[in-house]
C-alpha cells in the first residue's frame, strides 16, 4: 500500500454524553480496495473510539456469522453509512428479509441489528444471525416448492425481532412480524436457533393469509398442527419440534413429536381427545392427533408428495372453521386433485386419518 495517504487532526469526539480529545486519522488508498478510513483515536490513551470507511460502497453485500448453536452461516447483508445490517434484498420479493433487536425490551420492532465489520461472530449475535438466515430458508422453501412469494404470496417483507423481553421462553407471529425470546437457558436457548421453530411461526402467517383457521378448539389445534407439519417439511431430519433450542441441558428431546405425540403428553387418537377450555380449547395438546395423521401420511407416501398435498389443502380447501374431519376431507380433495381419487396416495391419506380415529 505504497500509495496510502495519511492525515491527522486533533478534534473533539462525542462519546455518548461525553466529549473526548481525539485524533481523527484519515487513511486513504485504492489497493487492495478503495478506502477513505476515518479513524478516531483517543488522545489520552490511544484507544480507537470509532472507525469507518467513508468511501460510499453502500448496498447489498455478503457477510458471515455464527448461529445460536455456533454453526457458521453466510449472510446476505446491507452496508449503509459504514454499518452492516441484517437486511436481505436478494430475494425476488417486493419487500426484504430484515432483523431487529428488542434489546431485552418489549417495544416492537426495536432497533435494526447492526455490525461494524460484517462478521457476526459475537455470541450475543447468534439469535440475530439465525432469525435472518432461517427466515430466508423458509421464504426459499415456500417459493421453490409451492410457488408462494412470502407469507402473503405478494412478496411482503419478513421482519423478525430477537432478544425480546428478558429470558422469554417463547416465539410468536404477531400478525405482522416474527418475535423471538432468548429463553432462560434452562427451558429454552434463543428460539430463533431452530429452523423448525422459525418455519412453524411463519407458517402461522401463511395460514392466516389462506385458510384463516380459527385459533380455538379443533380448528386451532389444526392451525398448530399445520405449523408443526411444515416445520417438519423444512427440517426433516427427525420428527421432533424445537429440539435444537428446547432444554439445552437435555439432549434428544423436543417440544412435540409427530411420530409419537404421547411422548410429550399429547393424544395421538380421537379416543384421547382432551376436552378443555384452557389453551384456547387445548390447541397445543390436541394438535397431536392431526400431527400423527401427518406422520402416517408422510411415512406412507413420502415427504415430496405429502408436502404438496398439505399445501394445496391448506390454501384451497380449508376454511376458518375446518375441524379434524374437515381437514381429512380437505386433504383427500387435494390428493384427488394431484393424484386421483383411486390412487394409492388417496388411500394412504384416508388410512392415515382413519388410524387416528377421524372419519
């Protein structure tokens, strides 16, 4: 860098509510990349107070970071005014995929997740990394597998807020964006760290814009089940939900199991249906019945066929009041459309629901 130009000037630098005497050092060069680095150095102790490249290279770029589980991920980010944002503009959508942090508060959406060097490697950034990365994965799945452009099929932005509240053991879709707690470290680690959790919550957004399943009793349990099933379609390595973030001190468990709902206190047949007014009529309990029917279907005909049937049933045949029997009918109609009413697939779907006591 023999062509580097160095300049310095003594200035007053505002550091929060305080002013410090600092040297503003300008480093200018064109090789190995165009740069006009502005570096503020504390005149008293030599600490670097701030640095940024003033050459305007704003726009989409690529960074990297570590997720909640410490795995490395490549990130589509955006450079603006010397800072990098989890702001993915690479998708063929009208909006963007963006991530905010609530900074352990409850104001939504919060502040944009930002980084100074596009290396999102701090342990505190893992939730931010996964929220943005997995939202992109869910977007890609719905587009590439079902031709659906974002949750509204009109290319809407997918916004996520992480670090919501303090030790918050939940994640949710609030009607306009995703929200993730950090967990308390015992029951959960940061909930955006599980692809099936992200897929589950964003599928609630798809359901909201399609079938609109009422969130109570059987239609509500079906709403929960559809989110679990699509969570599996995106993360088909096992039949558990949320295993990557649930009880980090206990290996191999999850929130729910599609293959064995009873393992986590859910019924797997109408004979065990729980009549209750709590939890909106047992939506997180009785979802085990349609979950088991989905497991029966997938193991009989395979994931590729099952996911097409489930998407078609959700988006074309289910309505806000669809109950378990209605779900069976919707799935059979979707199967007939795709494979015929005399097909092996039709028989498999019919049997899958008969075996959980739904006719």
